[in-house]
């Protein structure tokens, strides 16, 4: 098991994808977002249609210029090799895919990863627009979060501001429908093997829970890059996020467990109690879930 994990993690390190970056193939079909020329983030192909039917991001043109210098690595772990300590966590079996369907999709501590998927078509309850700053102005799908997480995000951003730290939301909720259409497109154009490398299998993106948000700051030009973790904003978030119920979901050094690269920008709401425990014990959500399972 240990050896298997090691081997798997090696493969992961060689070909790692951002957890958020599951559908950013610029050739993928877009609903309305015209930002395909940028390598800005995983989000560029995941923007949903807004009320105007336009992407209309006021900073879209700005982002084009700054996005080109800091592309996120676009490689990906093969989900089949992403064996983690969580693989025996309570879920009922899915089809032949080896991916399990989570039993408690609405739980704020639900584990969603490459081996644990949300039920097909799952839409989280009470999606709202958090009242925090975004580097674009439109009320589009990816701005949304579940209300409980949105409130926590607002509190956290306000506290950060009090400490002179200015944070921006970038990308939260991503619908199953959106994920599915991107994945299906990639299967059609690239084949199944490649599709699972460049896009998340529908239901396995944590963004679909409505409990995750990618955040950023001016210091990294509103981009989603690992450098965020070294900036004052990223450091503040790493230190204080748990006080508001958030964890850094993909920490450094835990890549073989989460199956994803270090992502200082991707925060996940799990509630203050769980977040504090996870923070104090330097755990991942996978490890936390395993502990809960065994206790
Ligand atoms: Zn993310």
C-alpha cells in the first residue's frame, strides 16, 4: 500500500493538474466567455451565461495582458492513479468507474475528489452571490457559493481588510451541467484518456459543492498561482482562514493525498470546528474524513 501510494504520487508529481483547472481547455465549448485567448486560469471556460448573455467581465481585457505571463501548469494527474487515504471512506459504489458517489452531498464536510463524486446533476442548496470584491463585475455562476460559505467568506474578507489585506474572489460554484458539457466535448475531440487528464470527470470537482472559492489578490495580478502563497495575502489566508471555517484544500506536501498540486488560492468551507481541527493538526480533508470514519 505504502509503495503503491509512493508510485502513484510520483505519477502525480509528474503530471499534476490544478484542482480548479479542470475545464480550462481553450478549445472547449464556451457558453459565453470570450477569454479563450488567455491562459489565465482554469476558469476561463467555465463561465456560465449571465443575465445579459455576455461574459462582460469588466476586467477581461486587463486579465488578458497579465494572464499570459503566469500560466498555471496544465498537466494533470490521471485520476485512476490518485489513490489516496480516502479511498475507503463511506460512499456507495458508482458504476464501473471505480469512483464512489458521496452519500452526504449537502454536508459541509463532504469529501469530493477524484474518487468521490457528487450525485449526477447535484445542485447545492441556497446558492447566493457573496458580497465580496471580484476582479470582474458580472453576476455569473462562478461567483456563487452556498449561503453559509458566502457569509463566512464575507466575514473573512472583512477581517482581512481590517488587517490591510485586500482579497478578491475569483471562482466559486461550477455546475454539473457545465462540467459535463466540457468533459463530453473533450471526450469527443480528444478521446476519453485525454479528456480525463484535461478535465475533471463530472461530479468530481469540489467547485460543484458551492463550498469552494478560488481567491486572489493584486500582488499576483488577480491570477491563481502558487506565488499567491508567498504574498502577504496568501500568508494571511493560510494563517486565518480556519477562523472563518475555511481550509487550504490542497496544501503543499500533501499532493499524494489530495491528488492535486499545492493550491494556496483554493479555499474550502468546512465550518469553524472542522477547519480549526484540520488547521491545528495539519491535515487534508481526506485525512480528516478517514479519521472521522475510524473514530
Ligand atoms: Zn479551485
